[in-house]
């Protein structure tokens, strides 16, 4: 008797979030959209203002009312488990340590595939929430939690090199997927990216620095003001610092008040959050990018910011911390930046001055960064590794292996 061919179906992947918003830059715009573009049915189950369901860029967004506070998140995990089970996905991609616990329940009880996506250095985050006597114990317990749950997971996705040590018990199940910049989403601007941006190479009187994303004290806002004051003291008064983003620590009024006091308010141009494509056009109008993480926050030390790759793609040299190993690795290998102790305003001012004094050198550093992005540090490279990993995990379970759509089909959608 002829064997009947097993019917194949498309696998469903559910991104499971307790903190990340519906349209998070990594979770939604990069990972989920890429997997949807590769042919998987993709869902992002995440907190929102209210419960709703809609499809955006091929990804089904399913929201539930956001719990209040950390304890609210903890007590709402059984409810999240019930919603996730009702979604009926084949694989659950968990984006926080608590959503990961829900994923492991689904694996143990229902045999689902579970993936943990580690975006942060969580033992370093935990110590910020605890009183000093409990910090060492809290960090140890967090590491132990990560190690144990790694043993009950199919894959651990790492957003940066330095967090790999937190999952040493599951080394063979690790996959590096960096927060690199997508090139396909900028198709209309691609021709201009193959050469030095027209803004690079100007003189110090038209030099523009840019800082993307959250700006606050632990991200170097005070050091930036002190550096601008130092530059003014050296006679540099015609440059600009463009800030695009938000203040998350309530320091916005104090920041601009201090800028007035220091006489550098006219050196700062502030823009609230804007869509990436618009922000990137603004990046390309500048001559250098700033990453000003401060070393007193462990999660900054182990940071790997999106904006660094955005600056590199635009052909800008990057001023960045020399105490952050992941940043040092990328910028050191590519020769795309100036590494300094960003907690020292004078060193920051000197780095800014050096770039303004030698714009041709600044342009050359920027070209090296842009070359590194096109050769390695672009999202299409990292997304292809993620898609391949999902295909391996789902192989043999009777699922359709999506291959008819190209990676760019998902990324290029607006």
C-alpha cells in the first residue's frame, strides 16, 4: 500500500512579552517582521493599554492590559500562561526572564518549542532593585535562574557577546543575534549609503554630533553638558549636538536649565522620538555619533546599543565608552570609533574637538564603520541566522519549511 504523504502546515511562532511594547524595535520590527517575511505565522503577545488584536507588517499583534509594577507582572503570569496557551503557537519566543518562565511551563506541559531572547545583562539589573546587603545574593540567584531555565529551553538567543557567560550551562544552544541595523528597510536611501554622506568633511563651524534614543544621567547627559562647556572655553561655539529621543528619569527640565546656566543651550537641538526612517535622515545630516553610557550602571557596561550600528551605517565616526566590552569589540575590530572614558567630560570634549579639528579623519573613520556594516553588522545577516535556527528547530515536526519568500520581503514592508 502506498504511504500517504503527511500534510504539512505553516508553523506559528509567538513572541511572548511581559515588558516589551507591541512595536518594539528588536522584538517586533526586526525579529517578528523578519520571521513573518520568511513565511512563518508570527504573533506578538504583549502588554498594551487594553486587549486588542490586529495585524501590522505581517505580524499579528495581540495585547493584554499591562500589569502595574513588578509584583503585578509576577502575579499576572498565570493569566499570561492561559492566553499564550489559547494562542496555540508551536514555538514561543520569550523576551524577558518572567515571560521565559511561562515559555518553560508551555514546554514542560505541552511540549512546545521555547526560545529565550536575552537582551540585557540581567544580574546587573537585579542589583539596582535591591538594597546593598542583598545585591550579591540577588545577582547570584538571578544567574542561577538563567542557567537552570536554559537547560529547559531549545535555544538561547543572545543580543550581545558579553551575556553568553550567564548561560554557560547551555552553550550548545546559544545563538548570537546582534541588534544590528536593517539595510533593506532603507532601500530608497541605499544609493546614498555607498559613499560618504554629503555632510561629512565639513569644517568645525558646521560640525554636528548626534545622540539617538533615551537620554538621561546614566546615559551621560551631565557629562555632555560639561563637555560642551569645556569646548566653549576652548573657543568652539559653532557646532551643534542633535538629541533625538526622550528623557526617562525626569531630568529634562534640569538638563535644559543647566544648559542655560552653562551658556551652551544654543549648542543643543532637541527632537522628540520619531520614526526610524526620519531619524536616520537626521543622522545622515551629522558628522559624528555619541554613545555616552556611564560605568556606574552594570547594564551600561554590558550594553550593545542599536544607535551605534545606525551611526556606522550612516558613515559617522562613533564616540563611545572604552569600558563596555561589546562596544569595544565592534568599534575596535572595525576601527569605526573613538573609545574613551565617557564618565570624564574633559576626555569627551577632547574627542569631540579632535573630530572637529580633522573632519577628513572623521570621515575616514566613518567610512570604516559603514564598510563593517555592509560586510557583517547588518540585520539581514543576523536575521538569516535566526530564521535558519527556527527551521532547524521545527524540522521533523510536520511543519511547512518556509522558503518561497526572501528575507527582504519582510523587512522592506512599511
